[in-house]
C-alpha cells in the first residue's frame, strides 16, 4: 500500500531547472502524526522532508526516530513549537495539511506546579509524558522523586529559556502540552489584588487615570473590569506589574468592550474582547492549549472573565506578550523571549 501511494504521487518533470533535482510530488497528510503512526500521511511527511533535505531515511510510512528527528529540525527552522509531532500547525507550514485532524485528546493533564515529593495524577502525567519523549526511564508510579526531577531538568535544559529548576511549573507543562490551565496556590479574590493603584511603566502611550492604566487615546477600563483582568492573570502567577500591563493592553485593544471586534487585514486577526487572542491561531483548535479547555473564538467573546482567562493562558504559553511586531506571532517560550517591547 505504501509503495502504491508513492507511485501515485503526481510528480513534476523529472528534472527541475533550478537545481537539477526532481521536484517533490503533491500530497496531503492528516494530523496529528507521532512516533508509531503509520500510513500514507506519514509517507507524505517523509517525502516532503526528504525534498527539504531534512529526512534521509526510508520512505516507508512508519513514523520512527528518523522521522521524529527530521520533524524537529523542520520545527526548529520555522519557529514552530518543537515537539517532534507532525501536527496541524507543522503540516500547514510544510504546505501538506489535509485539513483533517485525527489527533487524540491529551492522554493526561497536570496542574502546576509539580515538584519533588508530590504524589498523584499530575506527577504520573509528567512521568508518562517525559517517558514518551525519552527523558524519563524510571517507573511511572505517580511519585515525583529524584529521577523525575532529573528528567524534568533534562527537558528544561533542552528547551531554553524555560528555567532549569526541576519543577514542572506552568511553562514547563505548557511546553510538554499537558498543562491543565490550573496553577495551585496563586488564586486570588478581587479584594486581595494589589495592582491598584497602578504606577508608570515604560510602555508607549502608557497613562494612568484614577489609578487605572490605559492607552492614551483609548478609553480606560472600569475598575470592575480591570479587577477581572488582573484576577485572571494573578491566578496564572502574573506579578503586579504584569497585571497592570494587561489592563493597559485591554484599553489599547478594545477598552474592555468585548463587542469591539475589528478585523485587521494586515495581521489576519481580530482585536476583540480585551486582547488579540487570534495571534496564535492554533490555540483554539480542539487539541490546542486553549481549545482542549473548551475555548473557541465564539465563547471567548462572551464575557470579560472568559476573555481574560484565555489571554492569561496565552501569556503563560508565550512569555509576557504574544502581540509583538512584525508578525504578531506567538513563539513558544522555548523559542526565545519575546520581551516586553512591542505595540500591537
């Protein structure tokens, strides 16, 4: 069947004028492909990677280590999430995504942080996931001991700039694709927030009105909306300055009015609710960081709290801000620090 698939690929003329090499055939692949996947979609990935000079193994439709390594090389070279999975985003970047996503839901999710001495489902999830990636070789027993700590550190070392501390915090869990979205011990009530009154930050057009930061020329959020935004970010571990920063962003993008939807033809995203949540389109797919928690582009617009929660998830995944010129892209934390600068 694999051989027949290759033979059926519609090939261009035998020799391409540009480089003397045969051009690749046209094929499409379904997502999500991982180690152990087999079939025509794997053939298509191998075939495409071969023409990119990244895959040197046999085109046999069997997704093993050589295919995994080639996918990682492609992801690294294209600022994609580096996990070795031929997911929808990776296949789209390769130009071969069929539009069909057969990705199963994550096998497990973990609450942050998971650290030495912890026991239970979150620790087991970390062990199982690190084991599937080759970092953990011990017994999956749900006990976060020295071998698990060492495996977490090894993963963190391989994915800078995630802090190398052996603790599976929200950034590490997000990088592993298993963060539940919940961080223990940082939930706060609005009455406990310390962001108010805001101070001056070195951001373009930063102003403060009655203690609430806003973008000059835009309306300031109400105190109630500002508290809602700050609360959602505080739940995910944002410090006071970051809470204030995103209240300012909310003013800049829509003045805390979730009905303010402005489609941007240049960046192909909308400025809706409080933030440009479409900056990383794949976040809302069924198995992405937000999608698997039930968020989509419709229900995230329904309320300020939902929007701020989704934005705070993006913040954890993207470092301080995914809204950074020139392309408004959201690079995962291990691809480099986006920094505090930038104006959406």
